[in-house]
């Protein structure tokens, strides 16, 4: 009974290791890279513009919020 459990665990561990090695060989890596959706130059440009605009807008938002809070604290004499 004890031996069978240990044997099953060893078999599962070996199978896991084989799957791991199989996935990380060069052939497996090449197959996975072929499945990746690579962006076109136009998609990359559009996504970059969206990120830059969003970053700028959020920067303005936080700057404005900080300025309002600073103004309120200064008006209350708590600077």
C-alpha cells in the first residue's frame, strides 16, 4: 500500500518533468511563438498614442487635484 502511493507520486513527478522539458525545448518554443499575435506597426503606433494621451490626461487630473487641495489647505491656513 505504501509502496504503491510512493510509486504513483514518482510517476506523476516524472510525467510532469517530461511535459515541462517538452514544452521548453526549442521546437516547443518556436511553436508557441508562432501562436503569438504580433502587432502591426499601425496597431503599435495607435496603442502608443492611446497610452501617451491617457498618461497626459491622468497627469493633468492629479496635478489639478493636488492644486485644488493645496489651495483649500492654504485658504484654511493649514499649509
